[in-house]
C-alpha cells in the first residue's frame, strides 16, 4: 500500500485495502452528491472508477458542488472529476463518460462494476438505472432527496422499501413496484420532514445549462445546503467501501 493510503490501511488492514484497489465502482451523476461520493471513493483508494455525467459546471453549482469552482465553470463535470481523482491517486483507472443516461443507454454506460452509486436527480433516469442494476444483479446504492434538508443528524442508511419523509424515495419506490422490481435497494436518505413553506423557485423562462434536466425539460429550483448534499455523497461512498471490504 502506498504512503498516501497508509491511514486507510491502518484502519482496515492490508487485505481490505487490496480489495479496494482492485474494486470497480461506477458513479452516475457528478453533481452536489455525486461529486463528494467520488471524492470519498478516490481517497479510500478505489482502483477503478467509471464516472458518468452529461452536464457542465455552471456558476450556480458553486454553493454545493465540490467540482464547481470559478476556474471550472463551463467545463464538463466528467473532465473536472477525472483530473481531481488522478490528482488524488495517479494510479486510479478512471473512465469518464460524458453522456446522458436513459433506459436505452443505461447498461452500456454503467458497465459491470462491483458497485454502482446512483447520484442522479432526474426521476426517470434514476428509476431506469435502479431497475437495470437490480435485474443485472449489480449492487447499487441510491442517493435520494438531499435538497430542502438542514439537519445532518437525520441522514440515514437503509433501503428504499423503508424510506420516510422523502417524496423522491416514495415516487421511486412506487415506480419500481409498478415495474416489478424489488425495492430492498440500499439507499442514503434523510428522515427530516420537509420545511414549510418549501424553499423552491420556479424554473426560469430562459433555460440555461443549470436548469436543464432530462434533455431539456425544466424543473423547479430547490433550496439546498452544501453540508447536507456533501454528507449524502460521503455516506454513499462509505457504504460502498464497507460493502466492498465485506464482500470477500
């Protein structure tokens, strides 16, 4: 184990670190949650990462996205993430795919990793990804609604089957059941009730890169805290590491 990961080795042991070095993880979505998930995986010494996101960094990402800096505005999130991972661990095998994931492209994009982390905030692609992973028997961790939350002590790890106080989780669960997909899928979610009134702004009249979802469909803008979205991503990365080292 290289010196840069020595403290991971002290924590987990040599054999576990070797499993992490050989492991392959796909992260879909490199925004507020996914960027931090990638960060945690890279610093844990994951040896193979596939990063999937079609979007570019915009100025309004800066409040909550690790990859968003003044210097990265206008660049693809895949390129920025790849550079950051390799700056953390030059030996990591990084495959960046700057494409939109949907029902037709999902299996080609995620490949055959040991684990997938779903950090998508678009509903239809999220459900397509979860269904495909389950049917292909690829372990997957889904990150549910982090926006509109403020209490970090309410962040939970569980299964989509048992999620509460999360409209996104409820809708995902309903759609998966309609497709005949089991909902005992590992997830990160918040048990915190939503604030009232909701800190939501309507979509702008003129769409730009920051307000485009699902290939051009606009959406409401949700209030969010960088601390909570970051903790969602790091929690997902931590869960992935635990699953990888426990899977001997």
